[in-house]
C-alpha cells in the first residue's frame, strides 16, 4: 500500500503542469478514490506468498518455502515497478496508461527495440533500476522477512482459511453484489487525476484476463431510439460538389504520421512548424474542422479505409474475423477499375497492416524492405525515400490509380536526424523538427509530381492518421487533441477550389463517401461515412479515447467519460446551440458502433 501511494505521488509530481488551477483537496482525493483498487491489488499480490507461507508453517523443515515466498515478493515488487514505469512513460506519449493497445505493441520486437534503446529511455531504465534497488531495500528494512515458524497442520490451516477469505473479500472490493471495477477510482473531470487514482497493477491484469467483449457496455438508450438518432444524423439528400476536372481522376491519399492541425498555421496551429503546408493550402482546398476518430495509426486506417469508428476499449483492426465484415474503400476502388497500391516506410507486419491490405485486395503493397533507402529511424525509412520510390513506381502504373502513402518519420519519439528548427532535445523540440521535416517532404513530393504527365489528372488528399498532444500539449480526451489537417490539391482540382476553405465539421470516417461521391460511385455500404462535399450532409465528427467519446458538431462539442458516467466538456459554439442533443447523438453513435462490433 505504501508502494502504491509513493507511485501515485511520483505520477502527480511528474505531471504537475496538468494540475494547474486544480485545488489541493481535489488532487488529494486521488488517494482516497485509489484506495479500493490499491487494497484489491495488494490482496491479489499476497495470494501466492500466503500459500507458500501457510505450507511452510505446516512443515517442521519448511524454511525453503519461506525463502521462496520472500523471493516471490521480490519478483512481485519488480513486476509492479515495471508496470508502473511503463505506465508513467506511456502517459507522457499517449496521455494514457497501459491499455490493450499498448500491450499489443509487445508483439513487435523491432519497434520495441527502437523505443527501449532510445537514449532518453536508457536513462529512464537506469532510474528504474535505482527504484528497484531502493524499494527492495525498504521492503527488507520495514517488513523484515521472517524466518521459518512451525505452527502445525491445524493452526496453519486456520491461518490459511482465514486469510484466504480476507484476501478474496479484499480483492473483489467487499461484499457487494458487483465486484470492484476500474470506475471505482474515477472521480474527476480532470483525466490526469483519474489516471493517478487507478492502480496500474490492477489495471494491467484486468486487461490481461478480460475475455473478448461479447456484450455491449454502452447501452445508453433504447436500441430503437439510438437507431433513429443515427438515422437523423446520416439521412440526407443525394448531392455533391464536384471539385475534379475529370470523372475518373487518379487519387493519391497521403496519410501523415502524427500530424496535428496544431502544427499547421492555416488550420489554426502554430506558425513556422509546417510552412510548406500553408503554401500548398493556397493551391488547394482545405477542411479546417476535420478530426481523427482515434489516437493510433491502426484506428486511423480502419476509419479511412473501412469507415469504422475507433472503439474505446477494443480495436477492430487487430481483431481477425471482424474486419473482414467491414466495407473497404480499396475493394470498392478496385471494382471500379482503379489500380490500388500502398507505400509505407515501416514494417508491414506491424499492427497486421500486411494482412489487412492483402485481404483488401491491394494490388501493390510496399514496405520498408522494398524501399531503397540509405538511412532509417527505429520505425522505418525516411519519408523522402518513400515518396521518391512511390513517384518512380506510380509513373509506370495504368491509370486511373488509387495510391496510398503512409509516412513514418514523424513517429514518437521523434528521434530522426533531420534539420533542427528548434535546437533543444526535449520530445517537444524533436516533434517540431520531425513535423517540419515531414512538411517539407510532402511539399517536395507534390512539386516533383507536377513534372509527371499523370499529375494533371490527379487529386492528392493529404491528412493525418491521428493527431498528437504536441505541440500544444493537449490532454488525451480533449477535442483539439484529435484535430487533424485535410487538404485536397493537384492538377485535377478545379481552379475555383484553389485556396478555398470549408469549415464544415468532418472526420476520417467521411473519407470513403467523400472520395466515392466525387467519382459518382455508390457509397451506401459505408454507413458511418458521409460526403463532406454534399451541401446537405450534417457537419459532425466522432472520436473515442480510453472508455469515453467526443462528439463535435458545427454548433456544439461534448466529451463524455464512460468511467465517470458524466460529461466533462460541454460547449455551445453560438447562442441557441444544444449540447444536450449533441451528447445524445454521441451516445447513440457509440452504442450502435459497439453493437455492430459485438455482432460481427
């Protein structure tokens, strides 16, 4: 219990900047609300030592079992520290603690190597070793592990039964009908305090042992009402602005790693980080209120290609047997005569990318091993080499083509050796530099593409796979944490759309219907997608985070935390807006998305 309390103190000190303006008493409640999970975790941790000590007390020569029990405690201390340190590090990068998505990363040793052996993380590892030694030293001094005691079978059995009963009650949180769960620790609208309150050890093993979800945990309303609400959001007259000069333009979809709208001035972001993007916007069409539906690449891919929203506690893209049931933009383009390709500077095995693309019927799939390159980051080949190779290969392709480029250099922890527009070496400084590099690369790519004959019949769609807390240190659940760019440019774009700005709210889910709408192809199978160029479609975006959602419309925005069972953000953008209606729409969307997920 002392160990868990000290870890909570460490977390609060490390992320004290996120606690500005919050009262001290409210911060201290994280210790009160964290107590139940701390007790439960402690009870689980004591089960194996209890069995060993009890068995040892039954034997006159049970010293070996006492010794093993003490070593088990040392190992459990180390395990807790490993989990806690990983949680502290993940929060810095993702704004979240350990979850199922983080655990899924462990199956990719090459990517993990790149993270583990980053210089800053090696220093972190040294800190971890110091804590291990210090914690075990404290354990030996405070607890003073006992030598063997012989009590005989009867007293040892009574000891075992009584304390086993106590541990079972403590582990389940008491005598109440429903056992303890993570929501017991959630108490604040400030996400940092909720993460401080949750016990990392308990949270980790809940994720490990939790079976695949077979029931919808997000039943907010009658199913018929939810369906009617969704129908009202998506029901619209058929219409589309046609921004392309030709009926069958080539489509090049550039998906930029971790590119936040906050990093681009023309989207309301910081000036100077991505100046080339601002230049491209003057010759293209930009959507200034466009959002990612999740916070990882596989979620972005699922939204862009399959128009399936990110889920809070699951991931359909890593769920074999489910993503096969989803509609697929690649398949639809292929059926309509488009040659399809995917170019990526990283490992295709990561997040089942190769499997997904193969099942989708992608004609050409290119990963790091196929791209000629002289240097690479821990995540893959530099963007400039991927762009250069795609230009070379796509020029040989039969038109029309649908080609996707997934960049990688601007991936956390942003360690690429690139031009430094900011001299420091903090992660924020490095983000500025790699985002600036990514911006320059995509600009150079477009300029080089202009020299090819196929350029005049091509629309380039440039967006992000997800945003990032940098550069403005957004909290993981806030709306602008998910704000990403969307730019359409190229020789096939009609002149009257160059330099035009569309402020209607949209998200990655809308990519399929918007592209297909331009081509006059039916998009009805993409039921979660709407055509952003249909003047009658409603402007809204949906995203999820760790057990919650955000819903943004042209008039309001809400953020709802399912653990707290409460709204933590409710904003009206103009007088007369109705955030309560927006909240109801967001709840209906999450409920019906998960209903579909469970039923697949």
